[in-house]
C-alpha cells in the first residue's frame, strides 16, 4: 500500500505488550507514526522505536491535552489518532486509502466504530457496537477537545464521513485490569465533575446501574458475548453506579441508610456474574 499524506499519533504509557501490534497496523500506509509517551517504565519506548515510530516524551496532563500536544508534532495536516490498545484491520486500512484515492478527501473528518475485543479473544463479538469516534480528520478544520477528562474531536458542526469497518479495541488485558481502569476513571470523573442537585443525584442512584446494564448488555450488544459479555456489562454498570454513589457521599457523607439499601439491591446483579466488587 502506498503511503498516505496522513500522520498517525498515539499517546501511551506502559503499553509494551500492545503498542507494537498497534504500530504495525498503521505504519504501512501512514506517512509517519508519532508516539507521545508519558515516561513509561517498561519497554514501550524501545518497542515503538523498533517498529519505526518517532517517540516524544511528555508528562501526563490529561487526555485532551496530551492529544492536542501530539497534533502539533505531526508534519501532515491530515491526522489519524489511534490508542495504543487498538488495531486498524486490513479492511479499514483499505477504506482509509480510498478516502485519498482522488486527492483531497470529500469530508473534513471521518468517523468509525470501535469494537471491543474481550480478554483472550482475537476478534470482536457478533454485532459489536461499542463506540463511534472521529479518528481521521483535517486539523486545519477540527482538533481534539482541550480537556483533562474527555478526548474527542470537536467537529464544530461540519459534516462527517463514515467508515463501514471498525477499529478493533483490545481495551482490557483481563477483567481484573478492567476493574482497575474503571476505578481510576471513576475517581478522575468524580474529581473533575461539576456539582449536581441532590435530587438528581438521588434519582441517578436508583436508576444508574439498571439503565447502564441495559445500555451495555442490550443496546451495545454484549448479550452476544456470552459469559464475557455479561461480566463486561455488569462491571460497567457497577462502576457507573459507584461514581454516582461517590458523588452522593461527597454531598452527604453521613446519609448512609438509603444508600446502603440501594447498594444491597444493586449487588444482586453483581453476584449473578460472580463479581466480587462490593466495596464502599
């Protein structure tokens, strides 16, 4: 495949077990691959350089800030962002090449589905529908959001193109790793969240876990993932609930009786999938 006028950038920290596969999935068609590393303590840097990437070190400041910094390092105006745990399939690579087949692309940005691959699996489940993100875009028109918590491209109302193929997302090394990541993200969200009315937080305490279980298990199709899909949906729902519970505790740390009853009810779902995650 001919090189495209596209710079691919990756933010990373301690991704030695995954980043090589990610770089190999883009280096055959991307004009350059840049890795912004946050001082990894494993072999991430050495492996990335061995795969042909340019590595730049920068202390972690937040998701959006890190990606905006990476945008500035790129020599092309068209950028492709991929996380260190994602893989561009051959089918998706061909679609990206087709965008540039007649010169300047039709749209200023292109979105694609991101399909989760469970730990120990080699491909996504049937009917995977996890996320839809803008990953290929013209930085003269749009950029990543300047946010510590959110890392999305701000399209400013421009019409986007859509890829039919999905990125494969090897997001979690194990379900224990998933718990750790969700716990870290929960505390980050709580620390950066804006205060909400007490009645709204209380309503979300009641609805957050069942609604998000339905969202992940049914709407996003994890019911096709068997036991792994049930565990994934349950963990996502539990940590969504725990985020709201933490917000409640911040507002009223002594108001325990109602909350404990809610936790007891919500844990019925957790026990169904053998998730030993009841802690407060």
